[in-house]
């Protein structure tokens, strides 16, 4: 369904009782209008934790939002929060006002709506705060693990590029004047420098055109899903994708079921929050199988987007009736697996980066040092 504005989509969905999984805003290719970004995970965690504490303390919902708005430094985001408050004061429920603001994921809005229906809004705020705090910690761990290697690679490439484009040509002129033969590696590097200087602008234009073309091609979810299917035909990559996606998927399912959202609706919303289009498609097919009376574990097994561990745990959840605890166990287990992988990669990165830096510096030194040694030998002889 398409509409001129997101608010029209939400209004029609509210009128007809539809469940909105996601809303995508299409912007023109050359659009320089500043966009209002949604809250970060840490900001969302802070807001929901504070809302939970204030509501439990007896502070009214509108007053709590007034107090929290003062801590938002971003001007546009603060204006959106003012709009949320005005909508609540005019009689709109909080979940709908949050959805129209664009500051929160649709899944969080639906959970708030479930809290409004059950009268347990402070508990929903607490669950959302814990979830976004956990996701924020995960992202910080990933950034910390990659920050130093990426910084080292950028510095090394910058140093090598500067030496190749500005120092080697100076030595080339000196060696040519003194009739000193250049080593083969130095000749290849200098040929690359000359080609880059002559045709570098065309090379950059080709890369830019290819990037734009790929971006246009991947705009449609069907094409992204097809590309992911080809990538995940490799068994190892497919299993890694399943583990990473199920870690977030099961966490979201557990959180939504604990807040009172039915499994079928939770499946749709949790699937939309997973970054893989292939996994989203599999989750949507599993939801359709549930509508036809198939159990969740069987739906996952038929879709072949789970593992034996996941299917077994889902069967246990079906027998005990404690889906949220079972799904949380899956999320914790795969969270531990992902943390173990990250630690292993971080340990391997250090020696690999040292080897890379050593190879770059060694190549540069040899390109400069060998001609100098040949020149010195010629002068002595």
C-alpha cells in the first residue's frame, strides 16, 4: 500500500484494523532535505527505562514525556517529541503518536500498544529499555573490536599511497638521470602510478557509476532476497546467517510474547526487524503456515531456516507452553556463540594486521632501497 504520507498509512491501518509491519519512505535520488533520524539504541534505552520508573512513581504519561524531552539535545528530535505530547494531549493514544513521529521502530510502537491494552505499560517500558540497552552494548562491542584494525588499515594505506604517488616519482627521476635500472616491483608500481594519473578520473567515474547502478538494482526487496539466496547457497554462510538472525529474531519474539502480543503478530514484527531479506521471507512463510494450523517448530523445519537446536527448543516451548523462556534461551545461546566468534576474530585480527602492515612497509622499502643499493654499488665500482 502506498500513500502520500506515513500518517495516512497509519490512519487507514488503524481504521481497518490492519497490522503494519514496516513503512518505507521513498525519497528522490537528488534529495537534500535533512531527515530526522530515529533515536539511537542507548537513547531509546534511557527513555524507556525512565518512562518505566516515572510511571511506577505515579507521574502521568504526558508529564513524563515533558520531563524527558528536556534531555534530548537534537533539535529536530525534540520537536518530534513535542508533537507526540501534543497528540497525546489531543486524545491520541501513545502508541499511535509514537508511530507517527518516526522516532521509534514499529515493533516498539506495537509493544506499547499491547501495554496499553493490558494496562501494564510500565512493564512494557522496562522490557523495551532492557532490550535496547542489550542491543546497544552489542553494537559497542562490535565497534570496539573493529575500531583499531580499521584505523590501522586506513593509516597504512594512506602512508603507502602517499609514498607511492609523491615519493617514488621523485626517486624515479633521479634513478633515470643516473641510469640506474629499477627493480621489477618498482617498475610495476610506477606503471600503476602513471596509469592512475592518466586515467584515474575515468576509473573513479566507473566506480561511481557501478555503485549507483548496484544501488538502483538492490532497491527492490525481491532482488536483494535473490542475491542473498545466491550468497547463502554456501552452507557455512547460510548457517552463520541463521545464527545471527535467530539471535535477534528469538530475542524480539520472546520480548513481544512476554508483553502479551500473539505469536502470529510477533512473528511478523520480529521478522521485519531482522536485516536479512531472505530471513524475512522465511519468517513470513512460517507465519502463513501457522495460520494454516502448523506448529511453530514444524513451520521452521519446513522452511529450513532454522537449526536442529532451534527446532528442538521450539518443540520444548510448545510442550511446556513457555514460549518466551524458550526463545530467550535461544537468544542467549546464540548471543554467546556470536560473542565467541567476535572474540576469535579479534584475536586473529591483530597478527593479520601486523602481517599486512609489515608487507606494505616491506614492499615500499624494497622499492626504494634496492635502487639506492644498486646506485651505491655503481658509484663504488
